C-alpha cells in the first residue's frame, strides 16, 4: 500500500515572493508549489506567464493579495528569440507549424526600419491562444476547439525596443528581441508582427520576463533554491505587502486616527490631493491599507484587518 502524503498544516503568511518562474510550469502551478513550500493559507499572482516563458513572477501571500491587482498595471520588460520563416498556430514553439517562407537578407538598416514601426503606440489583435475572455470563456478554449472568434484590436505602448540578429547556431535565422512595454502587450503577437514586417513571418522559441514594475530578475529566487531552504529561510525571502505600492504617497497616522481609518472612516488633514496613498500606523509602524486624498480627506480604499497587521508585526519581530 502506497504511503499517504502528510497533510500540510497551513498558516497565515503575508508578503511578496519574487519568483523566477521555470520553463514548463504554468503561473498557477508555480504559485501552488511556492504556496505549499511556505505552508501559506492564501496566495495569488500578479499576472500570468505562459509555460514557455520564464522570469519575474511576483507571488502575493495573505494581506499582499489585497494589492496584487495594482501591480497588473506595471510596465514589463521581456527578452525573446524570434525564429524567422516559420509560423505556428500559437505564435510560439508549443503550436503546430502553419507555414514556412524563405527568409530575405536582413541587415541592420532593415532591422532599424522595422524597430521604428513598432515603437510607441501600436495596435494589437489579441491571439486566440490567450486567457482573454469572450462571452465568459477564455480564448484558448475556443482555439483548442478549432474555433476562431473575432477579437477587438487593443492599443498598447512599446516604450523601448531592441532588435538584433541572433548569432547562435540555429536551424533557422532568428532575431533577439528586448522590449519594455505597457500592460496588456502580447509578446507572441509582437514577434509575429515583426516577422510579418520582415516579410517572412516567425514564432517565439524563447521568452523571458526580466522586469515587472520595480522588480527585476536579479531580485528573484527559483523554486529549486526555495525548496533547498529551511522554513525560516523561506519566510525570510518574503518582502512586505507595501513592496507592491512603490508609487504610492506615504501617509502616517497616529493611534486614534489609525484606529478610525482601519474601521473605514475618512480622516481630515493637510495632505495634498493624491490618487494613490499607502497609509501606515505610527507606533509601531505598520501598513494599514491604501487610500486616496481629495480636498484634505483621506479616503480608504483597501484595508488590512487588525489580525493581519498583528501577524505581520509578529513575523517581523
């Protein structure tokens, strides 16, 4: 009879883990593995990476999940390899080959002309193999059933773009791409569109997210490294929930005002108007939640519970 796996005793864990997602795992699979290693009760991530993609995946635990949606708007940086002359059903190496074309001679001038076309504001048609929903169902579900549905074009921003011929030995000519872009940008679609602009089509064979908002790959830890640690070392990898609030104006409230703010009451003060505020208690200093300021009023948005605040303080002690 097979041995029964011991049940993991979950516990409150609060903070942000910067994971370097490995190749081959979905974002949710990586999240569940980290959640199990930390024995965390509650967890979520801040936007998906395809199984083909690796790199920066911020994972949120406990109180940090209340602010995970704020990080979805962050700009992101990717590195990718675009195989030229071969198109696939998914725009990456996971799909079936749908076409082959000869690759024309490409020099630096041709690459620069294409690069300029994709800088700044561009329009993309979301790929069928994506998690975007149509009538309550993800597009990839339609795609797997062999159904193509109409998708509205989306405006996105390409803040920076580098294109270079790949010099590694490959069966097909390839381009190395580095791009910094706004939320909602599909890098597979960008690669396909660059391939079309070069006159031969293409698909991604490698995709790595190297930065999201203020977080970079250098800040991240792998699942293998996390697994090799003891429990205290794993918990030490967590950043506080306010790590998700780098652009927020800090406001500190003293005892009575802090308590009333935590109960959802607005507070009045000499604060300047601010759309995004991170509110802290004074003694001891602890994140209370987010708010915005309008006409001298501090108006609560998302609040931590007293229990969450106490647990965070105890873990930091």
